[in-house]
C-alpha cells in the first residue's frame, strides 16, 4: 500500500518537473518562464521528496528527504523573487502582451514623489 | 520500487534536464539563463532522490541537501549580480 502511494507521489512529481521544464522552453518572456519553472520546485521535486519519505518511513533516508523538502519549500520562493527583481532592475522588458506591471508603477510613483519633494 | 519504474523516472528527469540546457544555451537574456540554472539544480535534487531509492542508502540525500543549499546561494548571488549591486549592500 505505501509502495503504491509512494509511486503515485513520485509520478506526480515527475509530471510536474517535466511540464515545468516544457513551460521553461515554451513561454514567451523571463517572468512567465519563472512562473512555470517555480512549479517545478514546489510541486515537482517536493512531491518526489515526500514520495521518498513515504517509501522509506522513519529512517535516515526518509528523514533527510523530509528535511530537504522543508528546505527547498522555504528557499525556492525567496530565490524566485530575487531573480524576478534582479531581472526587472537589470532592464529586461515584459512580453508585449503582458497587461500589468505593478513594480514599474510603484517605481514611477516613488520617483515622482521624490521629484516633488 | 521496481527497476523499470526508477529507469522511467530517471529518463523523465534527463529529458527535463535537456529542456533546461536548451534554455541555458539559447536564452535570449541573462535572467533566462539564471532561472534555467536554478531549475537544473532542483532537478538534480530529484535525481539524488531516485538514486537514493535505487541504492537504498542515505548518502544521496546528504548530497541532495548540500546541492539545494548551494543552488540557493548561487541563485541569490546571480540575482544580486543582475541587479547591478555589490555584495556589501
């Protein structure tokens, strides 16, 4: 039973990894690619790690997989946000069909407030 | 875990890695390459999981934890570099 659950979890994780990487190739600009690619981490690799935990139970293999899953869940959003901010500040344009850019709006409003002051 | 299942999983991950390598090679801007490099690190953590299941020992998971740490530090460093700032501020 646990064997079947572990295999199902690992299959879900592999599917998300594959589809995330297809999104990384297919989507039009760096922000869309980042959005697809981060699914690869939180759903793909974490599901594989949880599958290892279910398969191995409370053993060195399973506990290390659990620790790795917690660490990956905590750090990957931080890395993704830092990369998006770095890309925006380095001047990468959005896709021309993107409809909203809150970061640019915020920056422009800050600049106009500084100009008035 | 049957060997056929593990072989299938490793094959899927190798295919994903080639898609990431395509984006690293042909990415039009530097942030594209940084994103693909970040995801490649995560895929390698998945590789370590499957190899740990295949071998039944836990040292592959130690490699996975260390690789996730180093991948995170490399991502933050690349993001700082793209922002055009130094590491002091």
